[in-house]
C-alpha cells in the first residue's frame, strides 16, 4: 500500500503550488492536522483505504472531518486525491510533505532521549549548543524519555548519534568483562 515515490511526487506538487500561491505555512498547518488525524484515528485511515466505500462517500467523510479546519488549497488537493484514487496514500503524502517542507525551510530535527524529563531551559541550552557546533540554524528538538537509559542522554543530529547514556557505558563494560579484557594473558 505504501508508495514512497508516489507520496513524494504528490507532496512536491502541493509544496510547489503552496509556494506559488504564498500559502506554504498555512498548508503546512493543514497537513500537520491531517497527519495528526491519521495517527490518532485508525478508523479514518481505514475509511481512506477501504475499496468498498465510494469516492463520493469518502469525500463527504473527509469534508466533515476537515470542515473549517483546513484551507481551500488543501481541500482542493484532497478532492484531487479522491478523483485520482490516491486517497489511500494520504498518510504517506502528509509525511512526505512535512519532510519536504522542513527541507525547504532548512529545519533540522534533532532527537534527544533522556532518562528523565528536561526543563525547557536545558532543552534550549542543548539547541543552542547544537547550533554553535554545526551549520544548523533552524532546529526542531524532539525530546523523549526512556528510563532504560538509567542516566545521561542519546542525541541524534542528522546521521550522527551521540550515546552518552549510562546504559551504553554499562554495556561496554559488560562486553569488556565477557571478553576477559581485564585478565592478563600469561605466556
């Protein structure tokens, strides 16, 4: 069902049109809304993917879900998807659009995983540190908590992963003990 190439093409078309009509940020908000609905409501996605439900019925369902919450450009785009039989790909198209929007605006996503929640000041300090150490100026920080880290943090910036967690350090020490790295070899 998932067709990344198709999703990318439709997302690019919508992005280009939104830029032309000077509606990029409004369209981005609309697409974020549609993505949130797709993630939260499984039935919504099942309706989109159902071959039994007619295109007219899908259009009226989508209209009732989005009425007053999305702009005219996004509404027209959804109607186009339904006419072309591509509404089944709407969740993938929303993800592709958001990725392309962030690339266009040069927004970099930085993922931070910690053992306990961080204050907003500390999060901002981390963002400022990443900005000073890299070429990235627009950073979107995604912070999550994973108690299995025990302490420390895991930071992913692009393709770079920095694992400064206690669980990682304990794993390294465990591996050294299993390899008998601390026992001198007698000849």
